[in-house]
């Protein structure tokens, strides 16, 4: 949506603008991605995650493709056109006569060399011996390869994204997993994740995004954001004494065993079918976490079933944990997702004036026609689960007891 403006005439100015201006342009896109994913305000999220999750290409990559496409247009122009005459003169200056140090042609020569296309600089006629589509494919391949290697180099020094790197499929998209025809053959980093298309389970999708990003507000994350030791992040829903992190929730926490057993039974069955009988439980815990959060599981059908099951599980976990989340929000002034029936969003805190106004409106409204509040709905829905209700007061007490962070 914002890309065309930031690409306007970039054939001419890309590579010529100051680096800080280029970084600002890239930030437009990453801020957009952060908003779409609902991760505003989350700390320590890498741009790699946000781009890869939505299949967004770096603007610098797009600019280079356009510039190199324009290079071919110049070479293919009729020799008597001013464009071709000026370009030939500039190229001659650069090669033989000196000068043209600040010209577009010099930057393009550097770009062609760095992307492995130098032969097209030394012999420009080669560019016109292949058709437009073939040149485009060649340029796209070389430029995307460069940025893929750059991403790998950058991520190799970031331990925080190690799990995500193993979760996301960076290979080229196969026809059986592609949602649209245009995605077939594209690099994984440039394809939006399929699970984000789910509009039925919005809260589940939101929780899954946060799990994949490593920013789900479980106790370990809350403690980390408060610069506290990891031992302060013990699980408030069980007495295991383990730190509550994504792995604990997905694989270990006894408080969620009932829902977990259903999820794991379905996931293990489809995983075995897709992998010649291999047991999901026999793979390591890290592999299990990655598969549950969206790593390749053998077939598209298996991945879709696991996706549905995991989202359902996460919603139930978060519903059971809602009083803990609320206690954390109250205590620390956060606005983490608590739980809601209809949307996956944290309820915004009302100002005192608006809250008073809303209370007055509700008081005037007849009880028989009034829609129950979200809190009421949550309580009503929760009352069907005796185990959840029974543990919730203890959980709140435990959460408050353990949240004595001294803040
Ligand atoms: Zn636990």
C-alpha cells in the first residue's frame, strides 16, 4: 500500500540518497508491518521477523531491481534518442576518458559488479540479446540472492531469532503450499505466512504471532522486560516451579494438560501420516515447539490441522490465564492481551471521564436488552470450566504474590 510512493522514480535516485534517509524509508515499511501484526510497543523485535512474516521485501532490494531494469531500457533504446546518446557518452567517460564520478552511470556500474552482472557492463549489447522477462528474472535472482545472504549474515549474530529461523521456511514456495499462483517459486522470505489469513480465529492468530515473535507476555517475558532475573518468571498456574515461557505452556504446564492432550493427539496423528509414521513426540522438544508454531510438518494438510489445533489451544490457555494477565496489567500498568470472546485485542483502558460516562449509560439501559459486558461474557464463558474457575483465584493470588518485583 505504501510501496509505490517510496519507489517513485527510484530507478534514478536509489543508491544516491543519504543512508539515514534510506533507513527512514525502510522504517515506513517496518512500522506498517508492526501495525498489521499488532505488535506495536513490543521491544526487541527484529525487522527480519516482521518482514518475513508478511513477505515484505526490503525497499533497497526493490529499488535495485528497478534500477537494473532501467539499465536495460537504456541499452534497448534507439541509438538516435537523446537518452541513448547521453548514456553512451557517460559510459565512455567512465571507461576511457575519466570524469562522470558522480553520475548515475557510475553507481549503476558498481551495482552491476556487486550483483554479479559485470559482463553486462563490459558488453552492454548482451543486455539486449535477451528479452525483457529473461532480464527481469536474472536481475531478480541476483538481487534477491544478495539480500538473502545479507539476512543470513545478520541473523547469524542474533541468538534471539534462532527459534524463528528454524520455524520459518526460507526455501522457495512449492505449488502445493502456495495460496496464490504468483507465490509459486518465490523465496520463503517474500511470501506471507498462511496462518495469518485466518479470520475466524483472530485471537488465536494473534497469540501465535506473539509466540513466533517471542513476545507473548508470559511471566518470563514480563520479567525480562522488567530487567529481572529469569527466576522471577515462574509459572503462576502450576506448582512445578518452572519458568513460564512458550515451551512450558506448549509442552509442560500441568494446568493446561487437558487441552494439550487433545492438541497433541491431533498434531501427532497428522504428523505421523505426513512423515511415514514418524512420531512427533520422539523429536526433541525444540523441534516439537517449532512444528507446533508453524515449521514444516511434512505436508500442507498436516500443517493446517496443527495450525488450527495450536490456535485453539492457545486461546484456551489464554482464557484460563486471563486473571493472571489482568493482575499483571493492573499491577504493572501494562495493556497485554487478556482475553476476549470476539476479538483478539487488549481492552483499551478508558480515561476516568469516559469510564464514568459509560457507567451512567449502562445504568440507564434496561437490563433485559443490555448486551453483557466483555467481562461478564468472559466470566459466563469461564463458568463452564470448573477447573479453570477453581484455579483462577489461586492463580491471581499466586500472580500477585510472585509479582512483588518492587516496582
Ligand atoms: Zn505451569
